[in-house]
């Protein structure tokens, strides 16, 4: 099992030092969240809290995950980075491919694209993208991103996107892994069909077990059962050495954690307190799991 440190809602001036410390302590990756903006009113419920409310407010810090990756990547040499998850639906796939290629080049291919559709209609509409048929549009977007990042002169003629031959240079020198997030059946099917892995939001172990089993069934139906596949999980009811071993037993390959939360520190806690928590977690858990 690998361990990934989440930096959701972390003050921006702490990110580089936290990444350095995570690398020193044996973390495999940093997971970066995505939020385009905070709308005063939102016309859909947030899907990952019991009451549909957002866990943050208008002043909560959010950094563009690709810019953050470039900054943290420049300060590290082995640590990997991935979005968990980037809201693909409101974005333009050609422009995003340019950004992804740049991040891959600047970090030595240490970046993976974790993606989801996006849940807020305002983020689509105010960024110029339709909310309707978002699933089908995202399927085309994934095809386009893979096509462009593969290098060379490419063209695409789909139902939602259409362009003649173009090339972005430099393209990544290695394939960029794509991890698909979401708990719905269409999201699981998308992950099983085209993903290099699946990313969870907050889930209990029993829910993870059921979902991972379902992913296995779906991957077999697409003749992809033998293809390497990551399970990136935020498990909310199994912790400590024994808890992470239980997660591994149900199929989790990558545990996403926030070390300072275990020590009672909030997202805005001082940097040194967070670094101490990273070291403590590494000594007590990573070295023993």
C-alpha cells in the first residue's frame, strides 16, 4: 500500500514545505483538490456530505492544482502528484491538455490526472460549458486529452468537440495516468472502462469493499481485469496500522490521508505542527504498514 497526503484547503504558503516533508518521510504522492470558485448560491447539493452542504466557505484557500504541482514539483525529486479530483466538465480539453503537458514536462512525468465531471451547475455555466449531457461530453474530453498528450499531429471530430490537425509540444514522454472519481454507477463504469484507477471521496470500509468489488466486475466486463488499476481511497472508519492493513485487504492500493487531522490540528494549523504530524504518521504507520 502507498500513502498519499492530501493538502485540501491548506494555506498556499505551506504547500512547498509540506511537500518536501512528505517526500522525506516516505509518502508516495500528494493529492490536490479542485474548486473553481465559491458561488454565493448553488443550485445543486454537494454529493459527499450527509446534508448536501459544502465543507468550506468563501474564504477557504484553494490553489489551482496544476500550478501548485509545478511549485511543489520544483522543490522535490521523487514525490508524485495527482488531482483528487479535477472538475473536468467546465474546462476546455484542448487548453487543459496544454496545461497538463506543461506540468508533465516540468515535473519529469510525476503527475497523474484524477478527474470527475463536476457537481455544481454554476461552475459549468459560468465557465461557458453546458451542464446538460456532461457525462457524454466528459467521455469525449478524456479521449481528446489522451490523444493530444500522446504527441504528434492529431485531429478530433466528435459530437461535442471538433478540431482539425494540431500538435502540442513537448508532449509528455510517458503516458499520463488518468484516475476517475465518483461513486455513481456511470462514474464506476467510466473508471473501469477508461481509467488507470478510481478515486473515492469519504467512504466507510464496508462501502469501499462493495465499490471495489463492483469495479472488479465492471473491469472484467470490459476485458480489463488484468490491466494495472489503482484504488485511491479516503476511508473514514479504519485507521492505524491495523486499519490500513484492513484497507489493503479489501483492495485499496493508495490511502489518502491528512496526517495533522489525526493530531487534532485543523486545516489552518501552523506549518511546524503539520510537519510534526507528517513525521509522526510516517514513523507510526508508513514504516509499519
